[in-house]
């Protein structure tokens, strides 16, 4: 497998590349400098993996939800690769990538991203199957989907913050929390590798990020 993946859904962007048995990944904790660093990061990872763009079997990205600006940046960068090399581009839902390393966990998995404004982008998986599609929920709304007796694992960089919000409302809720600093692009790539092997259709030219929430500029103003 020769492939490249990026995750730009949050301020903590990551890039990963596989060249058969070689694996290179890079994590950058950034705020407002993503646009300056994404292309040099891709170039660094490809160089260290001894890959050229024309070598790639496919490229992949986290398709959302997440930061509006970050997702657009990832799409712009990898659609340029797609156009220049004609390799397929796969979009992997961000929360699915967060779920991927825990897919064999028998309990309930809740991948989350802080969506700001006291809300979270969240999904729920039970016994390896998605039981709640990607949603934009307040902590109160999320608790409506969780049973007090469930064995719950919250994952994602914002998992700890989400747990704090939930425990304020339901102090006896049982939780495991994993808010590790893993390279999300690795899991984006592995999810996309399954899509590629199974012949799933890649993104079309007109496909873009999945936002879930309207951007502030798109919300109608009340007069």
C-alpha cells in the first residue's frame, strides 16, 4: 500500500503516509497557522516515506465534522493531489476515524469534538455498529442517548472536556476516557484503505466537507 492521509478537522493537524512496510506520521499542534504548514508537512512525510505523489495508490482525508476552515484546507490540499496524479481521494468521517482504534471494544464508544458554544460533534457506536449518526449536540441532548448503566468510552482530543460537562449534569455516569494525542491521520488512512480494498467509490470532484452545523455566516439573521 502506498497512500497519504491528512486530518485537518481540528487545530491539531496530522499527516500520515504508508509505503508498503514504511510508515511515517507527523502531528502539528497549530491554531491559526494551518495554511502555512499543511503543504510542508505533506512534503516532509512523503519524503521520509520515500514516496512521490505519482506513486500513491490513493489519498484520504477527514471529511468532517470539524473546523470549517481546517476541513476546507484539507480538501484543497488533497484535491490538488487528486487532480495532478489522478489517484482516488477518499473522505473518512472524522468521528469514524476517532472510533477506529477502539472498534473491538464491546461497550459503547462516544467519539467527540468540541464544537464550541457548549456543544459537541458526537457519534455513538455500540458493539462496533453506529447507533447515532454524526450529530451536533449539547451535553444535555447527548445524555438522552446514554444509559446510566452503560460501559462508555469517550474518545477524541476533547474527550476529557466532554466528560466534565456530562458529569456536571449526571455525576454518577460511568465513563472511561481516552483523550490521547494519537495521529488521527493514521486512522483516516486505515479506514480509507478498507474502502479502497472493498471498491468503494471515492469522492467526486464536487464533493466537499461535511459540516453538520451551518457556518455563522450562513445562519439567517433575525431582524
